[in-house]
C-alpha cells in the first residue's frame, strides 16, 4: 500500500502544542483566522533570510514544486541526489510508514561521503525549544526515507554582526549543531507522529481542555473558538498561565469565585481588588511628589523605530532599533497652549543623522522631557550617541532630563479597573479619557515599524506613500498628546491645578 503524505513539520509542532488545534487545522477550515499583517511580515522576513542563506551555501539546486505537491518534491529531491548535486535547497522527504514529511532549507552532502548535513534557517538570533522539535521531525522524515544524516544544524542570525557595505551572509549567520538533541528525541517523535496521525484520521474532534497550552509556544489560532465560554475577564488575566489553569480546574474562571487564600500578592492583589470592587486606586501623595519634580517647559516626546532582521544601514546590527520619526509636544509654561513639532524621514536612506539634528534643535536645554516608558527613548539616544559622537553630549543631556510618565501608572499610584493589570498607554488612555487609538489607521508601534520597513525596502507602492506619512504622523502625534492628557489626569486626580 502506498503511503500518502500525512503530517508536515509545522503541523507536527501545532499538534505538539495541542492535537485539537491540529485537527481544526485539517478539518475545520472555517475556523482558520485571517493572516494578519504581523504574521505576513514574519513570513516575508523568513523568505528574505532564506534567500540570503542560499548565498552561504552557494551552487545548490532548488526543489521548486508547489508546497502542496509533496510527492513531486520528494521525487525532484531524489533525482537531484542521483544527478550528483551536493547542495539542495528545499529538499523534501517522507517517512515511508507514518507519512510524516518535511522540507529542509538546505541539504548539504558531507564531502567525499554518502552522508548529508541538514541545515534549517531561522530568522531568530538563538535556537528556541520549538526549533529543536521542528528539526527532530525533519530528521525523522529524512532518516527513515533512507538518507544518511551526519549533523543537524540550526542556522540563526548572529546579532553581533555589524553591516559594512553589502550584506555578508557568512558573517550574518552562525550555525549551531543540535544533532545530539535531535538524535535523542527520535523515540518520542516516532510515538507522537503516530498519535497525531491517528488524531487526523478521526471524524470527531479530540476532547482536550483549554489551559496554559493555548499560549505556548504561541497563542493558538483557535483560541477565539475554544475560549468562547470563558468570561472576557478571568483568572488568566491576573495569574501566570500555569497558575491560572490550576485555579480554573478547581474553582472555575470567575474572579468573584476566587477563594481568599488564592488571591495574588503585590500589584496583582491591588489590581484584582480594583476590578472586583470597580474602584479606582489613587495615591495622591505620591502623585504630588511626582508632579512636583517637573520643570517647565515640558517636552512630551515619543519615537518610532524600525528594526529589521537584516540590517538596512551601515553600522547597524540585526534587529537594532533605528529611529526614523519623533513627535514632540511642548508646553512652554503651565496652562500654555501646546506647540507641536515632528520629524519623519521620507527618504530611503539612513534617518539617524537628520533625526538627531532635529531632535537636538527642538529639545532645548531646560525643562523636563516626558516619555512613556522612557527606557526605550534613552536606549535609542545612547545608540545615536555611539553612532554620532559629535552629538553625544547633547543626547546625554536629553537623557538626563527625561521623566517617565509610565511610573505613576505602573506603580499603581493611579489605576483604573478597566486596565486589567496593564499600564501601557493604550490601556491607560481610554481608561481615564474618552480617547483611544482604535480609530487610527495605524494603532501600534509594530504596525508603524512594518509599514515603514515596507517603504524602505521598496515594497510599498509609491502611490501609497502619502497615506503612510499621514497615518504615521497621526499615530505618533497621538502618543505625545496622550501624555499631556494623562498628565492633566494626574493633576486632576490628586486635586492639584
């Protein structure tokens, strides 16, 4: 009997996390979520990294069959081997009994032997636990298909690499030998692959309870379906996922039914009491001390950055955050009308020098510079000073003047029950005002970064540039205006003008 392809490596990883999710993937296409921009961006990054990896192992041939044509890809791989090729990209093999199949990014013959090394390329800077399981399934398919495997390598990005001119693939990547782990996992893979194959053959969905598995190593694509009977706010919002599962098994999801001896400690305790009693927490004394340290003029400052896996500019590292935009609202004196300035680099060139020049020009020498989670802006300024030492003194002076507006909200000097333990500005702003980010075309820093990256790499059509500049401007402008609004809230709640 001819064995049909049954389970791929990505499906194996999905099944390891939850067999029911794997069953839904195969049998309930109606539940599949749409691919969001962040997911698509990860796919695009993976493709870019994969193309560069081929330059590390040059001279190979590629299996180009459609991803659904598994048998054709297997046959093409076998033919390349017979033809004597030593490097094969997207080589494909299948276990002859359980139908597990896999493509490997690079299959490389060990010189003067009949053995092959397997190299899987990842866009991360380190090997993750699920990467190890990923490779274990790949070895399971290739070894049982008759390939003699020498070593198994993960090819990850070396985050110490600094770009200088054209990208050097041999400097950008590093290889990690994970062979010992892969070999030791084969008994488990054999068993689990068989079990998951049985799950896929079932007509009825497997009965598996929800819990912490729904979040690790990824939030499950089907949580919207499996969790529809869980309250919108539950024990999972106030405890670690493992602890929440333990509590839910014994006492249910409702926070009002939580026994006193299981109440969390520290900030979580205050958050829970606030939620249950629907009461705002106010520590007016500490808020007054915080406000009393501010010096006018006040500068409300926020940055947007782009940080690509493959460095886009000289003297930058993989994933280094490069500043391309800032918004600055200035309050010259208490109660004065706000003055708004912004910088947005609209050219496909390194934005750091013009960004820094404008920043230093506008921030003056006196007054408090207010940021929300100032460690981000401080770190960016430190990196700018390393790159542009001629501005080092001014950037250090800006950092010395920074005040973190996150502190009073993170410290629970002011807290609203609707924040649900989050002190992010996107949680705090709508909790205390009638404003939010929901109406903006760009509503998060990750979206801003990805869209700007698309502009830099030429993926964004020219006719969409104008809309991008408007959307980026409105988003970043709201960040700094929101800080002024929240500062006014602090004054109001502690009874100060």
